[in-house]
């Protein structure tokens, strides 16, 4: 399962994505188009998280049930966060 | 075929007469089994001739005999731990019950009589906490510990030492709760601990902090237990025992534990934030915008599933007992299970019905009213299924049946009165009245009623002795009358305001009836304790299966079951329970009814010619779980008053020392808990136990961090998203830390590669790099924090600062834990570990990468956006 070259490639991808995320801020997107910048930055976080989980935590090679397990946990807190934030008057 | 001697005449080691349960044990057949078809685990109709494991076998496990006190401190066996849970929870029933009697006396007339206002508030608050957390759930989990592995066909839980740890953490968290009374005052703001009453301005006592920490400690115990049970129930089922065939009680526990995993993680987050507000001085729950509301969201996101967490096991007991004493399989069994699954899922989307009188908007109230009505539907199905089972069966009115039938009646009353509360407009009127008190006591104590039925039902299995049936029925009669005398008047005078002891004098007679009922209810338990205690010593010896028509596997072995539970490897592969690799047992002769113990997977029968298997050595004793719980207890005690100075900081240091040393002790102790060679493992068949345990733990950690991040987002929305000030001045240190953590994650996978290549130096070097990078992360973070402190930005400066320091601080704590594990692993790797088995590195990696992933979200949320 473990291939040094693959791991190294993933590391480079993560490094680039992390840099890209900050580049979105430095490009001034948050000042000019906050929602777009916000969306991009959060999307980049999710992409990085999926890459780490998929390849460093080996989820792509594990049974899907593990991914669903983590997905359920994530769904639960997203439901809590969105419903709670929406409830504010 | 087995390595055990199969000579049934192998000499007995006399049991110590000090233990009633042990007295009945005979060693007619060693654990490896016998070739006699009838002489296996069950010795039908031979009175006291129940069978247990060979004493010689028990010596192998370093587990002291049942009669020795030492055994109960070191045991990791699920049956012992189950007994400890049951006995301890009954102690907490008395604790919570005495508190209740105190305030029922206070309520004899309107206005104060025997307690001060503060005393009353403490009694009410701690009564609620003790009954919900320290009695109800652990009582159910006593049975879960004892019965579930037997119903699964497992020898023990997946992680026996963690199971013992859960128990000791539970016990010591309860002791900590008791200690809180002695530190000025225990928490007195109600069991729901609503903000802002829960912050130090309103509840400044050290004891109030201790109460919060006791609950936090308890929550930690629950999390460990959830991980353990889920791994066990998904990975250690007997061959052929698919989820669909699982006995109903085990099903109810499975769903309970799934709910526990996610719900208690949210509670853990809430309690950590509250502890931080109380000890470190963050200002979450004091925040004007959203502070109080945040607590209710976090608490009830946990709290509503908690209702089913305490009720589901009771439902499982009811279904099990109804089946046995009506001689009928549960009507609509498949749909009953489906309904339970639905409730478990729906339980996470109804929490705001506890908040109809807060400032949440009308749309969301309407939505949650709808989901609440929705969750009552599957319950209707379950209730009707139970009723039809009784109608179609031939009922035998034994004590367990009476309690479970009583529970069904009480639950129907509790359920219907709850529907009123689920309607927004009615709740405006009912909220904060005794209608609520009466409703949830009918539901919760209704659940207790079924569990008491469970106690009578399994008492002969656990002790090998029969209780006194007449006294059991007297107990039920007094219990049921006392219950209704106590709680029904609360519906009648529902306008009594909750949480205070002043009420309309016109209600006095009803409250006096309730108080009389409380004493009748309390007295009925004295009969139970007398009955069970006396029966334990001198009750009629129970057979392996004293209940005709019982269908589950625990009745197919002797009472009490031997240490390793079964005379071979249980299997349901051919549709009925058989034991491979040893003598096996028929429950037939004892069963009387249809002639065989038809286990829920099929029929238990003799299978003398079954194939053999190699008996694996298993450990059953460790002192470290106890030591860890003691260390944690002292640590929490020190933490409770650490901000007040005095002796507390030293207590904290002492506790941390004991905790650290005993954790190290447990990590270094060789302990073998064998996995079963074959079995049902859906849906985790390809994931080894340790790995699955880690993943399940991480799932709960997702909810923990998610709730922290969610709290930040919620507070920011309440505050005004764009008015919010980002605390760090620039994002560079955060970016550097992102690079550092990504690199450290890379180093861990390189360590894995090195281990596979058998390179000791490679493993040590890679783990060292991980360690150094982790330190660098903390140093970088430290510099950033010190700069902020220097500028006068402290945890209590603002809600922005509170969320920033606490959320990134929790992450930092995870990094520190990871570094301690890494340090431990480096020393082991130095001595050549992990080369032939790299799984520990992989599992550590799962944790470390998770911590990395969390940072990938914290960085943009707290530094950029």
C-alpha cells in the first residue's frame, strides 16, 4: 500500500494547495469579492483534507464503510452548525 | 482437538465459600469441552451443578478467584465488569433516590422546611445528574457488558482493558461528583446546566466546577466504552450471526452505542468549553450575543439522543422479556428493528424542541415540531409490536414480565404526554411546569422499570441463584403503586412551577400524595435489595436456562457462564447455535417448552462432533485501568480549584504524575485479547479491530472538533460575521504551521515505508522528524500566543479571543498528546519494534493525520477569513 513516490507526490500537492489557499487571500479576493474568496478558501481546505484522508490515512484503499463512518460524523456536526446558526433571530 | 484436558473427572479446586456465586461452581467440564453431548456447558436439572472453567485455566490468566477482593480491582473480564457496573449503578440509584426523598420532604408544604434554597437547588440538580448519567445508563451498560458478548458469541469485548478503564472512570467520576458537595457546594443550576447560570458569576463555588468536571470525566468513560462496544459488536459476532439475526437486546445496545458515540462527543465539547469558561476564564457562555443559546444547542444536540440512549436498552429488555414470557417471537421483528434504526437517526434532528421558549426563530421551531411528531411514529410501531406479541402469546406473569409490562404502560403514558410538549403553542404553556417533570419521569423511570425487570430476568444467569418470586412480585406491586402515586399527581397539579419549592397552597394535598408515593417507591427497593441479597447466598440454584422459551445464547451456557463463556467457538453457520471445537451444550432439557433453546440465530443444540480449534491464551487481568482512573480523578480534583490556588495546583501535579505513569504502565504491559478466527463482521470485515477502534474514536473526535468549530461559527454569526475581528495580526505563523504539520504527516508515512523495508534507522529517523516538527509547531504557536498576551489579548478579552485561544488550544493539546505517543514509539522503535508489525505506526498515523486535517480548517477559519 505504501509507495514512497506516491506519498511524496501527495506531499507536493498538499504544499501547493496550502500555498494557493494563502494566495487567494494575498490576491485581495476577500476584500473585493468576500463570498467568492470565502468559498475558494473553504473548498481548498476540503480538498486538502480529502487528499490527506484519502492517501495518508489510506481511505481510498480501505472499505468504503470507514469513509461513511467519518462522513456521518461530519454530517452530524454540519447539521448542528447550520441549524444552530440558522436559528439565530 | 483442543489443548485443554477433556477429562470430565478432573479434580475440583474447592471454591472459596466466601462468594455466593462461586459456591455453585463445579468443574465438571473444562473450558475446552468434553465429548459428551450433554455434558458441556449446561448441566440441566442437576441443581447446583453448574459448570465453570477449569481453575487451572483461570490460573493461566493471572486472574484471582471470584472470592478474592483483588480480582475486582484487576479484572478485565466483561462479566465481572458488568457486575461492577450493575452494583455501582444501584449504589448511585440510592444516592440519587435519597436526594429525591429529601426534596420531596421539602415539598410536603409550599415553602422551605428542611433545606435552604441552596441546599434544595443542589439536591435537585445533582439528583437529575446522578439519575440520568450515573444510574440509568450505567445500569443498562451493566447488562450490556454481561449479556451482549454472550449474545454475540464472543469471549469478551474487543479491548478488555479499555472496558475496565471505562468502569473505573465511571466509578471515580461519580466519587468526584460526591466530592463536589464538600467543596462549598455542588452545582446548583439544574441538571441541564443552562447558561448563564453555569458561569462562575452565578455559581462561583469550586464544587460547581467539580460537578462539571465529574460529568466531563464520565463523558470520557462513555467515549471509551462506545469505541469498545462498536468495535466488538461489528467485528466479533459469531459465524452466521448477521446483523439481521442479532437478538433484540443486542440490537438496542448497538444503536444506543452509535448514538452515544456522536451525542456524547457534543456533550464533551460543551463541557470542555464550560470548564474553560469556569477555569481559564474564556467568555463563551457569558457572551451577550448567543452565549446562552450556544449552551442549549450543544447540550440538547446531545440531550435528545440521550433520551433514547437511556431508553433503548430498556426497550431491548422489554422485547427480550416479552418474547421469553409469552413464548412468541417479537411480532414484526424486522420492522421493530427498522423503527429503532429510524429513531436513532431521527434523534439527532429534534433537539430544538427543548428550546421552543428561547429566542430561536419561528421557522426553525416549526421545522423541529414536525421532526418531533415524526419521531413519535416509529415508537408507535414498536409499542404496537410489543402489544401484539403479548396478545399472540401465552403470558406467564413472572416478576421480570410484570416489570416490563408495567414499563410498557408507563411508557405509553409518558410518550403521549410528551406529544403535548412537542407542539410549540402548548409548550409555551407547559414549559417550566410539573407537566414536564411528570412526563419525563414517566419515560425515564418507565425505562428504569423495564431495566429492573432485566435485573430479575438475568439475576439467575449472573449469580446462578434464583430470586424469590413472591418478594419480586411484592416489589413490583409496591413499585408500581408508589410510582403512580409519586408521578401522576404531578400531571394533576401541572401548574406547579418547576425547580422551586414554593407553589399554590391549593396543590398541597397532591404534593403530599406524591411525597408518600416517593417513600413507597423507595421502600419497594429495600424489598428488592433484601430479596436479591438473600437469594445470592441461599436462593435456589438456577439452571443454565431457568426460563422456558428463552431464545438467546446467554441461556445456552451455565449460570454463571465460565470465564471464556463457551465450550468452543460459537457458530450459527447452519442456522442454529453450535460450538465448534469443544463439547457443546443443549439447552433442551432445561428449556422445558419447545425442547431447545432456540437462539435468535437459530436453535441451540448439541454438536459433539464439531471441529476443533486452537485455544488461544487470553489475558484477563490488569491493574492499570484502575490506576489510570485514580490518576484522572486526582487530576480533575486538582483542576477544579486550580484557579483559586492553595493546595489545588499540587493536587493537579500529583494527579498528572499518577495518570502519566499509569498510562505508560498500561502501554508497556503485554496484554493479549484474541480476535476470533471466523465470524460476522459487516460492514468492517476488512478492518482489523485496533484500526477500527481508532477510526471510531476519530469519528467521535470529528464531532468534538466539529462542535468546537461549530461553536465558533455560531458565535460569529450571532455577533455579526463581518464585525468579527480576526485575532492573529497576520497569517504567516499560521501558514508556517500548516507547512510544518503537512511535513510531519509526510514523515509519518515515510516511517511506515521504512518499517515495511525493515529499516530500524529509517523508522527511528522518520518518527524523530515527526517529533521535532511537532515541537516546532508548538514553539511557533507559543511565540504567537506570547506576543498576543504581551499586547494584552487574553482568553477573557473578547469572544473572538476566547474562541481563538480555546479552539487552537484544543488542537495544540491534541498535538501534545500525539508527541507523547511519538516519543513512546521512538523509544520502542529504537529497540527494534514495529519492523515485523507496523500497525502501531499506521494507527498513530491515523491520529496524527487527523490532527493535521483539523489544522487545515482552523488555519483559514481563525487566520484568514
